[in-house]
């Protein structure tokens, strides 16, 4: 079945997602590693669906927001969340990746 992901412009992208959403922590971890060294949090679901033909849902993993999912302690060795200084957008940075740290601000792993 085709799923439509909404976009900021209100126009959805048709994606052939045949059934199963991302269901395990290992699948999530491996998929995040495959998205790139630095990805806007706002684009992660769309990028994941395009690259792997799977739907990523934070509620599957017990979280109410994607940002909180990415800050989960079970992903501490995979990714970190940061904010870009020039536009304050949240980004996911893979652990150990070569990014310009001067342009990024750490985001607390424990929301609250």
C-alpha cells in the first residue's frame, strides 16, 4: 500500500512502503547510520522512508516526538542531537562523524 508523507508545502510524497514500519531498535540504529553524518531532524522521517521504504514512527519506540527518540539513551553510541547556530534547526549528527562543531550547539540528551 502507498503511504503519503505530508510535507511543509502541504503536498505529499507518494512512497511505496509495503507494510512494515521500522520495528526494532537494531533496525532503527542501522537505518540512522545510513542517513548521513548530519541530517535535519525535520527531514529524518522522509529520508528514512525514501532510502529504506519503511515508515519511522517515534511512538513505536515509546516516544512522543522524534527529537526525544533521537535523544534516547539506547542511541547514545549512534547519534547526537544538536542545534545549528545560524538557524536554530535541530540536526542529528552521527557519533564520530566529521562535522564543523563550531556551527553546532549540543542539545540535552535528557529532556525535561
